[in-house]
C-alpha cells in the first residue's frame, strides 16, 4: 500500500457541515474564472458550464498544456479565452493567474492515468501534489476562490466503513501512486488555503466531444470497433455524469463552502453494470448488450497498476448543500448516449 501521511479525516470535524465563511484575504482584481486543465474531459465541461453563467464582464479562461482548445458543450453566450501553460512549469501557471487575477480558480489539472503515475512518481508528485499547493498559496494570498478536484481513489485499501460509501471524515488509504499523490495534493491545498474546497469525484462518464475520454465514450468506442471489453463484476464505484460534476464545480466556485466534499452519483454499481447500462441506453436489448461485453472477476486479472475494489462515495452532504442534481445511472446514461 502507498499510504498517505497525515490525518485527512481531521480536515472537517466529524459530522460538521461545510463551512460557509467568506474569503477575507486579499481581493481578486477581476471577476474572471480560470479553469486549469480546461481542455481535458472534465475541464472542457467546466469551461462550457462557466460560459453559460458568465457575461462579457466575467471572462472565462481555459488554461491547458497543448495547442488544442478543447470542445465546448451546449449553448453559451460567449467564447472562452485560451492560455497555454504546461503544469510541469509551475511558473507558467502562476504567470497565467497573475495575468488574469481571477476571482475563481477551478483546478482540474492532474496526471490521472494510473500507469503514468507508477512509471514517473516524481512527475505525479509534481502535478498532483506540489502544483496544487502552489496554486492554493497563490489563491490564498490573492483572495481567489479555489475549487480543487480530487478523486475517490484516495480510498481503496479497505472497504467503505459504512454501507453508503466513504464519507468526508474517513481517512484516505490509497493503494496506487495516483491515489497517494492526489491525497497529498488535498493536504497541500487545505494547508495553504483553508478556505478552498476540495471536491472528490468518482468515475466520470458522458460526452467527450468525440475524443473517447471518460468511462462511457472510451467504452462505447471500443464496442463500436468490434472489441468485447472485459468488465469486472466485483469492482464498485458511484459513477457520475460529467455534466453534473462540472455543474457542481461551478456552483461551488460561486459559493463559499470550504473543506472536503464528496460529489458522486447516487448509484453504487459494478463496472459491468455501468457498461450494460450504457449499451442499453444506446438502444441495445439487454441480451444483446450482455453479448457485447465479457464479465470478469478481479481475482482472474493481473491488475497493474493496482485498482481498488470499492471506492464508493457517500455524497449525502453534497445533496444537501448543492442545488445541482446528481443524476442516477439510468438517467445519466440516457444523457451520455443521446445523439
């Protein structure tokens, strides 16, 4: 196990509500919203959501490493501004923030592929832990609202202690380099900027603009190519439609809560249940859907890097504090597979 040091369960007192404290340090120079990692799967949806509620006086800035600008989803009233900055050069990210002096920063940046984190743990530590700490210090000094994206994979060494899934006060116990570095990033963010909010998200699915990103487009693309994906019947998640995740991030960016918040879907399902739900939403009959996938058990596979059996999130607190509706799998799959 790659353990995360420190008492993450102490960031929020047991049973405490999300704090509603206004920022008191510094003041942003503009009403801009900056989305770091804005061309990624989640980031592109966050940019699109921000454009729906921002006007000409509230610019939306998408910061990403590559030249691609990322797709936009839905109707929006304006175009985003694009900044190119490589997170491997933290000074470039800080320069982008200094240039815009935003009121809100949504950090979707991460080295998220598990194999990449195992192969280059130093880079994983830089992108997933050190850079978030630097961003948090900048936001704390300059009065910017920080929403930092984390993951359910900070858990996994043991099953959830409660039937509803892991709660915010449960101590992380990751089993992968990705989970360990993301847990370290959570600690760095909240130590440097206590008024930030860290949002743990689950497996995300939904439209990726034809890029085969996320749990649904990558899976459906493989099926369309004639592959028969092997899906585990004993690996459990609380998947969430990416649009709902982005909407929650934007709501929190305009809010004042702080600490940790779990934002997952309401349904605890296995990987094969997720795949079948997507195929049925795509129009296949249940029997035909079952013929397009191969059921497997974790014990029969050599998982490298390791993957947790169950990282289900208890998102009951989010359902209280958020206006965003976190759709269940049946409705979310229909949305993800809509033409």
